C-alpha cells in the first residue's frame, strides 16, 4: 500500500481526498512520453598515422620548397615627394584654394575613418585636386594606454589611414595647411589627375 499523502503543515489526506487525488492523477496524460536515455560511450580515439617521409625516386632528391615570398615593398611616404616645386611654393604661400573640404571634428576614430574614406571617394568623383582635411591639432598622449581616447588621436592616425586606405594610389602628396586654411589643425591632400 502507498504511503498516505501529506499536505503542508503535516496534515494527512483523508481517505476520500486520497481517492479523489488518485482518480484525478489517473486521467492525466504526460505532454511528452518519457524518453529513455541511454548512456553514450565516446568512440575510441583514432591515432593519426606518422608523417610519411618524401619518396625518393631512383636516386633523385625531392624538390626543395620554394623560397619565402619577399616582404611587401615599402609604401611611399605621402608627406614627401610627389609634387613639383611650384606646387609646394603655392601651397606654402596659401595661394591654392581647396576644391573639397573634409572636417573630422567631433567624430570618434571609426567614424572619422569612415568619413575620410567616403569623403575622398566623393572628392575623386567630383574631380577635385586639393582636399582640405581638418583633423584638429596634435596633442601629446599621456601614456600608451590612452592613445585611443585622448584628444588629437585622429591627427595621429590619419596619415596611416591614407597610406593603407583604398584611395592611396590616387593620392599624390599630403602637405601642411596654410594658416588661413587651419594651419597645424589641417592638411592638404593633393589628388592625382584622373585618367
């Protein structure tokens, strides 16, 4: 015989309550049939065969491995070369008016990079030759851990973005801006003529 049911507080069910409970319990069907869980045994580990030595064919030695690829050619610094002396004189005297202006103020690093890439694409599509890029002034970093969050970080990164970006082959040079165009807080990006 089953042990009598107990309620909270220690009171036991009366025989009538117990009978009623059993009749209700007998009418209940489980939502899912009970699944029998069989223990799984992991397969034994497969041992890898030892590496085979290269075959020698009638006294011939296998071909040597090809030499490693040469390192990539260094990229041309954008702040030197690329322009004739006339360009440099006119830029230094502030006699060249920018065809297109890109302002990166107020952007975080990712936003500034996207704005620069998109802006250069627009400038190239419009046939611009001189782009004024406003980056803000460079600021010394308090420490290596703060390089991504201090003021002036865009100024510290933009030249790397230009050298390694998708428009690098279309840039002839980068020069400091004249004070009337922003001085130390801006640069000129001189684009190559479209072909």
